[in-house]
């Protein structure tokens, strides 16, 4: 968060300058309005007219400064800050380990990027501007009171202190609400996401009503909490308003009394409630703001120490082999690997078979360095221990293709390049031909849009697109996890012969492929 503030400090400088000018001008305007009463009482008509013109013109001009701040400077700064904040959140997601990332649903991350940004914008960012507004106000108003009468100042200050206490009384409940809203927003995003994804399923089953009911339920519980919180906060404002109103009345009475005993002018009597009001608003906003920042602490702290991935220097590893030695791995007391050994040599092709639940995918996750809490040793080229090298070095060596491959809601080209803008069209066409998808270009252009419902793209074609993606990245070792499990035999044979023709190290995981009819270098049975 501090990083964000450091990047936009100049906005605050301008804001503070304009806020100081406008509060000084406006307060002086209110103060002077009292003098008009003195002019009336002294029957000085010329001075009355001049004073009035000055006051009206002054207030108009100075309000321009505060409007400029709030209408121009603040929105621009907030835009920039939100951009930086989302970048920070993305960096945080990027820096998460596989285990950490998969401990949350996708909706959680959507909520971070939407709800959390809203919360931080409306509390932390907004508040920091309010503080810049209040600081000059305090000094100027304090001075105004002093110039009127110190007793008035004393009353204003003591009742302000009372106002300040109110929000602090409710900090704990505020934190509870804020945390609840955050988690409900994450839940709402999760739910909305699964309902939107499941829309087709539910509508094909003629369950559209269920779809709307599910969405409404998630929506309702989130909005309920939000509205409860709002009412609770309004109650706090109500208490503070009561104190403010009573203090103002006291100020009017005291200044009237001071006027009758000639301790202050009639003008002071007229302007003191106005100044007091500005003062109370300032002090109340200030205290409420501190309590809001406190109650959003949890949200803010999540993004405190975000490591950005720019310090990574890829090391050059000429892939020769990967040796898995005495691998032991259990999940929840279930032994999946016991003293398991495996040697993968460059340019060899391996078929990994085994019934469902035997640990094929787990082995892939271990070799791909997604799982780290195993026992045993895995080394690259007989010397680099997995546990000593950067995970990203391993990802640079291995590309993987999962069982279910998705199409992105984007062009055919982006679906192949994975949004890498440096790859040009001819490279894409090349790789399409390599995976026998060249004919697609007779039906569509590279810029045509694909999506998951593309009924012109078959399951086998999606798997080929996934292989094309991996080929473009050109890593020496490819792991393919049950990529043909949804395909018929003809398509499966087709893909298998494509895989076998590639000039790469291949670990092909399949529980449907028959051992007899293949051309793999080695078959590993789990
Ligand atoms: N996150 C997990 N929590 C509990 N059990 C798991 C988890 N991941 C895998 N397993 C268990 O590990 C075993 C191997 O799973 P997996 O590697 O996916 O098998 P395969 O790919 O061969 O079908 C399974 O019995 C599964 O129940
Ligand atoms: Mg599996």
C-alpha cells in the first residue's frame, strides 16, 4: 500500500495546496459573515454592502478550489491508485505457491479484484484525501475560535472529543462486519461463477428456475449483511450527530451570553455555530476514518508484503535426464508412492499406465514441481536437486498438457499463442500444420473468435490446439495427462501417432491406451 502512495505523492501535494486555500477562504467567509451583523447593528450601510459582496464573491471563488480537488484531482488519483492496487493483487496471486493458490476457489480471486479494491478505494484511498482536507481545516478553524473567544473554542474542542470517541466504541463490531462482508463477497463471486458456468447444464435440464433461485440466494445474503452494516453505521452517525447538534446549541447560547456581557461581538455570536459545524464535521470525519481504516485492516494486510516476480533470472539447463530416487509420498495416511524410482532420458518416450487413483496425476505434479512435500530425491542431469532450484527453471524445461483443455474466449491465434504478442502469424500457421490442424484455416481466419461452446471445434481438435500451444513454447520435455480420455479410438490413435512423431521427451499418461499397440520406448506401470 505504501508503494502505491509513494507513486502518487504529487496528487497529494496539489490536493493539500488547494484544500488549504479553500478552507482558509471558506472559513474566513463564515467568520466575516458575522461582521455583517455588526455592520447592520452599527447601521453602516456602505460597509454592509462591501462586506456582503466580498463574502459572496470570496466563498464562490474559494469553493472552486475545493470543487477542483474533488471533481478533478481526486478521481484522477483514485484511478491511478486502483490501477496500481489491481496490479499489486495480480502480483500477489502470481507469487502464490500452487498449494496456496488451490486452497481458494477462483471466485475468491475475483472478489479480491472487485470487492477488495472497492473497500480499499472507499476507505483507505478516500480517507487519505479526507485527511488532507481536514488537516488545514483544523488549524484554520482552531485559529478562528481563538480570535472569537477562547471559551467558545474550549466548548468546541471538548464536544469534538466526545464525537471522536463514538466511532472507536464500535471498532470491534465494524471489523466483524467488514470481515463478514469480505468473505460473503468471496462466496458470492464463487457462487455466481459456478452458476454462470453451469447455466447451460441447468438450462438443458430444464432447471432455469433453479438457476435464478441459486443466483438470488447468493445475492440476497451478501446484500443483507451489507445493509445491516449500513444501518449500524448510520446509528453511529446518529449518535455523533446528536452530540454535534447539542454542542452547537450550547455554543449559540454561550456566545449569546458572552455578547450580552460584552465579552464578544454580535458577529461572533452569528458565526460561531457555522464555524463550529465545520469543525465538528472535520473532527467526526477524521475519527470515523481512523475507525474505518482499522476495520479494513484485514483486507489491507493481505496485500502488505507482496513479492513481485521480477528478480527471476532463468538458468540455462541443457536437459539430459530426470532421475526420481526412492520417492515416498502419502496423502492423508494413504500411501501413493513407496520407494518409487524412475529415470527419464532426453528424447525418450514413456507411457505411464495405471488404474484410476493409482497416482498418475500425482506423479506428474511431483515431476512438474507442483507438490513439494515428498520424501526422496529428484535430480535433473544427475546434479541439480529439485529442492535446490527455482521452480520456474523446471517449468522452463517441461510443458504439460492437462486432461481437460480449455479454449479461451478469444481468437484462434490467441488460443495457440496463449496471448504472447511476440509470436507472429507464420509461426502459428506452422505449428497448426504440425498438429494436423492446418485445414482449420480453410474455414476460419487466425483472428476468428473461439469459445468453449465452439460447436465447430471437436474434442480432438481442442487437444490438438493444446499440443500446438505446448509445441510453440518449445520445451524439451512434455507431460501429457490423459489427454485422450474423452476421445474415441480413432481420434486417440491419431493423437498418439502425433505425439510419437514429435522430436521431444514425452511422458504420456493414459489408462485407456493398450500396452500392446504402442511404440513407446518404455512403459511404466503404477
Ligand atoms: N488433494 C488430495 N486430497 C486427498 N486425496 C488425494 C488428493 N489428491 C490425490 N489424492 C488421492 O491420491 C490418489 C492418486 O490420485 P491421482 O494421482 O489423481 O490418481 P490418477 O491420476 O492415477 O487417477 C487417489 O487415490 C486420490 O484419492
Ligand atoms: Mg489423473
